[in-house]
């Protein structure tokens, strides 16, 4: 992090300038066996494409509310940073009826239909795969995002950026809280690796699963369905991924 970083998008810009090739998000789904590792550069490219989709195709403006009906997943992390990049309010598990745009996983499509604005669906399949057939009334993220631009420059200054579990935070507050959490978690730089099995529906889950490692210059091993692992398998993962802190 640099002293001038005021938003989560700034944190990603600083990480990209410092070391674009280092791992940032390593994702496991222990229900499917999926593992994917994204470097800072690859993650930032996904964020840029998604921000361009938000601003261009979906006409999202600063202050608009984007309801994210998504689990802890690497693509959810991308959407959180893309919302910050365009100045939208990322409303995690928010009310679709009150949102300008809704982004839904495959298990929440019916609830997402309450949104009167644009609707985007994520299949959450390995390697970012698309739905076999796009859900009616939704844009398929995996179809729409590849053609978006690889660069996005945000003029955004830092108003409300995140709502989770009923609490609202500005971009600056997200950065400040993430830095405080990274110190408590003893995340001290590029070698820090936090394994998180927490869901994304609380600040603690979002911080452990993305913001604190990003703010510290470290990385996250984000695990979905971690409860399926026994203690021996978890210990092997901690060793193989060179994990330095665990939250589950």
C-alpha cells in the first residue's frame, strides 16, 4: 500500500505497480475440486474488464447500488474491486429490489429477478465458464466480459463503496479497516498468505478473504466449502500453500 491509497481500487493499483506477477488470490472449491490461482496482473485484468462492463454496457454511475448475490469466490472478489473502481456501492447480499443492478450466482437467480435494472448471472463454473444456456432475463457474465477492454482508469474519489451485514463503509473506511485487520492478522508483506474459509456475508469474511491481504501486500487462499476437508487435508493445504495465517 502507498500513503495515497484511499479506495480498494487504489490498493489494487499499488499492488500492480509493486509486483504484478505475484499471486494475489488462490481459490479452492472443496465441493468441486477446483483450484485457480490469479496473479495481481491477472486479477487486475478481470477487474478492468468487469469495470468496463459496469460503466459501459450496464451504464453504472458513481453512487449506483449493485447487489452482489454471490458466495465467497474469486469472481466475487473481482466484482467487489470493479464496483470500487467505478464508484458503485457494492451491496453484499443486498436487496435486489432496491438495487440498480444485481449480480447473481446460479443459486439466487429467482431472488435476483426482483431487480428492475440490469441483471447479470455468474455460473461460477471452473475457469470462469459460462452457463450451458443463459438464464432468461440475465446477461451471462462469462459471455459479456471477455470482449471488454483490458484497461480501466477510474476518476472516482471515494464515497460509499461497500454495504455488508447492514453496515456501510466508504472507500477510505474499507482501506483503513483492512489495514487495521492486516496488522491484527500479522500480515506483513508479500510473503504473507492468509487462508480464509469465511463466507463473504460479513466484514470479517470480506476482510480476511480479500481486503486485508490486498492492503498488506500479501495474498489470500480463499476456500469455499472448506468444511468438507478433514484436519489432515487442511494441514497439507496450509503447508503446500505456505499459509502464514488462517481464518475459518
